[in-house]
């Protein structure tokens, strides 16, 4: 998520927030938690991208995710 977030940086997130395109979300992906930007919403399906498009592993690689995959929305730092 460079340049907005750096590796190891602390974030503040809330679990129960409305999902909106442009929001930064924490997502459960396999056995890891990843942080990406919500790009598109189609019903229950979400398309997420990293801000560092050259190096990011995101929906361009693994496809759409579901709303249930979202653990929380980052509220700090603001993007």
C-alpha cells in the first residue's frame, strides 16, 4: 500500500463500517491479513487493488472477493 502505508505501520480500523470504493480495507486472504484499497463493489462482490500497482498482489491476480472476507476498514491514517 505504498506510499500511503508502509510495511509494519500501525493502523486503526473499525469492523462495522460502510464499505465504499476508495476505502482501505483489511481482508482475510488464505491464512493472512492483507490491506488493500476497495476499487469496485458489485452486490456482495468486491474488487480490491493495492496502491503500488506495479508490485501489488490483489484482485487482478486472485479475482473478486466477498464482503465476508473484509475484516475491517482502516480509519487512520487517512488516505
